[in-house]
């Protein structure tokens, strides 16, 4: 079918699964399920029902359905564990807490742990290269797990590289029903300015992006082995209050090497932290296992354009107070293509209505509140 240009649908695969199950061809069933995921055709409840009936018979299916009802009850337990309470994790934790969730998380030092505990979160200090079993053990009592720790070049995902065996043991009979991994749109590599979506080939050129892609696969594999719903969210460049072009200009901060590299790109995917939070929550609510979602806004504008707009906003708000030029400096004629990242699946499947569909709306909202925030932190 594929050779003829016809895209197989779920019903096609289900017919094939029914046939191989009748012949008890276990390896062929696994191959068909893997192929479905690879072709972007997520196995549905019919597919898994056929597999269960074929492998174990209808009597097992009845008991399995009873267990499924128990699983649904466990997922009603609104408890979240966030591995890596950084900028995104903390913002999302506040959203959950305001909606009655109990939130646990990790950070790397005692000072931050104390601050987050004062906000009402249950915190552990956790460094992946050290003994982290106390923190990881708490996950078995959670209904949801969000991983917001970046991979390490040469090591891979630090949690799985060093603690995977322990995780598999404690999560085998746990209450966990959803797992989310925060990845990056860098896994697509440079596509010459072309549009990419979740079905586009991944061709990372940087070692950090290669590590991201490997981590995605490892968390998907773990979730599948544990029969836990897994979603991958590929984030664009993250910004929000305290972490934006406006903040950089007002605080007169120097750009990092990574930020300077982005100046050479004609297109840069970005997303406001508030929209990341609602995307994570929407993926939890849908629980479509194995799905990958690009979490970006509608406007992949170049970095120079963003900084120019930010500087103009500041100048309009406080004329003459900040006299330095916009931080971006790469001439437009030297910009390279990179890629434009589509968010259609985010909107159509998850129903996400972006709060800040463009950087302009996001920066305007930051300018309106930044003075009070910076005064409280001693920057004004």
C-alpha cells in the first residue's frame, strides 16, 4: 500500500492484527504495532483488544477491563511529580496547585528547595549523578510524571542513564498513569526554512539535539513497557516573565553563546511559558499515548526582529531610560534558513488556543507588568 502511495489507516492494521493473532504470531503483532506508531497511526482500543483476545482469550480481557477501571480511578488522584522544577516546571506547578493538585518536584540545591517549599510544593534535592532514590521513590505514589531535565551530551538522559533499573522496579506496580517528556524542536535540525511538523524526519546536527532525540525514544519505550500513557512535547525557545528580550534589555544582560547562535537564524521557533503549561495539561487530559506535539507559537520570527520590537516597547513605555541598542545584531542578509515549526496538531488534536500566538502579544504583556516585578527583585 505504502509503495503505491496509499497511507494505511487504523482499520487496515486492525485487520492485519486480527489475522496474525489468530495464528498466534506474537512477533508479527509487535512488528505491526511498531509500524503503526512509525507511520503516525496510533494503535486504538480495537487494536489492543484484538491483541489481548488473541494472546490470552476473552476471560483475561474481562479481568483486564476490571483493572482498567481501577486505573481510571487512580488517575483521578491529582498528584504530579516534576523532575526538574526550573522555569517551565515551576510555572506549570503553580497552575496545577491553583486547580487543587498536589505537586512534588526536584531541584538541585537547598536554597531553591526552600523557596519552592515556601510556595507550597513538596520538594526534593536531586542530582542525577548522585544517589537520588529517595526522590525517585516518591514517583510510585503519583498519578502523573513530567520530566523537565535536559539530556547530557555523552551521557544521554541523566535520569534513565543512571536510574532506569530502579525506576522500572518502583513503577512496575505504581499508580502512575501519565508521563510527559519535555523535548525540543532542535531535533528537526536545519531544514532550509521549510515547514516541519511531527511527521517530518528528524535530522539533528548538534550533539545536544541528538541526545534529545535519544531521550525521547527511551522515555517512550519505558512508558510502553510499563503500560503508561506517554507524550513528548517538543518546545520552541522558551520565554516569559523574567526570561524574555524585554528582561534582557532592561537588565542589560549579555547574550549567552546559545542565544548569539540563534541570531544567525531567519526563523526561530518560540513559545510563551503560559502556553507550554496549557499544552502539557491538554496532553494529560487527552491521554493519547505515544503522541508527539510541537509546542510553538504561530510566528517563527528572527531574533533580531524580536529584540527590535522589545526595545521599541521599552522606549515607548519609558522614553530615554534605556538607551542601549537592541541586542540582536546580525544583519538580515546573513540569516540562514533553519526551519518553521507547525503547531497544527497542538491546536487540532489537543484543542489548545494559544494565549500568546505571537511574540508581540507575549512581550506586550511582559512590559505591562515588568516594572513591579523588577522593583521587587532590586533591578529597577
